[in-house]
């Protein structure tokens, strides 16, 4: 099977989130046959729900479509490093691979912060691939925060 990145569609979801006034993070879940089974962007403000991160929304939709709480061999594409909450949920779902764009040194839970998948308590450790379309994901985030902070988007630190 030939690898095909789905990050362009995740970036589209992030742009749609930004257009709704949400932090521009997009995610999608891909089945083993390469079919996109769920796509979402952040909706925490719209839904008044602090758990409505793009990853969680996509995970809920994919599990509903599969009729299972587990998604072995499925891939997650997300524009920003998942936070600890999302990483724990992805471990619980037994997601196979995580592809993410921008690193999140402040709130990440994969390579930064809690590093959920390195804990002995984690039930599952997916394969992780970082830096996929990171530059574009970083630009979206920095532009979003710059607009809200009067041109000072440097408060969002992403990347190494």
C-alpha cells in the first residue's frame, strides 16, 4: 500500500474552524482501506464544551461509524500535536497511527508536556509521525492568534 497523506483535508478543517472563530485545529480519521471516516475541526466555543477538540469530535464520529469504541489500524491526521486529553482518548480507542503537523510545546501531550504515550499506565501506544505540513499548520495558528491579539501572534509558540 502506498502512503497518502490526508493532512490537506485536516488543514481544510482547521481553516473552517478558524472561520467559525475557533482555534484552527482540524482532524480526520482514516480507515485501513484509506477511506476518510470522520473529519472535524475544533468546536469548543460553539458547543460550550471544553472537550470538543477536533480529535475528540473526529474520534466520536469514527467510533459511531464503526460501531465500536476501538479503531485499530485507523490513522488520525491532526494539524496540531494532540493535548493530553486527546492523546489519552486516542490510546483508549487504540488508534493505530497519529500524524500531526505543528508541535505544541505549551499544551501538547505527545512529544511535550504529559507525553501520554511514554507512561507505563498507557494502554496503547500508536505509531507517531510529526511535522506533517507543520509550516502551514503553524501559519494558520499564528495568524489566528495575531488577529485576536492585535497583530501579536507570537504568543502561540509552535515548533522546535
